[in-house]
C-alpha cells in the first residue's frame, strides 16, 4: 500500500470520517483459462466473482493493512462499497474519500 501512495502522503488524522470503496479482481478459474473462447468474455472485468473469499473478510484484511498507513484506525470508515469480479488482470482497486 505504501508504494502506491503519492509522494508526501500524510496519514488521515483520527476523527476524520472516511468513505472507502474496494473492488477486488480475482484471477480466472482453471476451467475458463483452458478455453480461449471463454477468456474473451472476461476482458471487460464485469463478471461477478461468487466463489472466492467472503467480502467481509476481504474488507477487514485491507482495512487492517491500511491502519496507521492511510488512516489512524479503520473505525473512521463510515461507508464502503465492495465488489468482486473475475479478471485476466487480478488486482485490488481502493478508493479513499475523506
């Protein structure tokens, strides 16, 4: 997370309300990877992922990683939107609004 921060980033101070949106993009299942025709269907990153980790566990992991780096404590987060998709480009996108 630190490597992705802009130069000069300062932690969001305690008491500042934060909205944090997360989008998780998981790698394609083996059954799909074995079919080039099916892979083309995933190029838009819009196929919901239903069989990976629970959303609440994903959120908690990311928020714990962001404590003392992005914000003082995750109890500052008052709102979140979280989504999971399959992708040919696995990644996590995080938007922090304060």
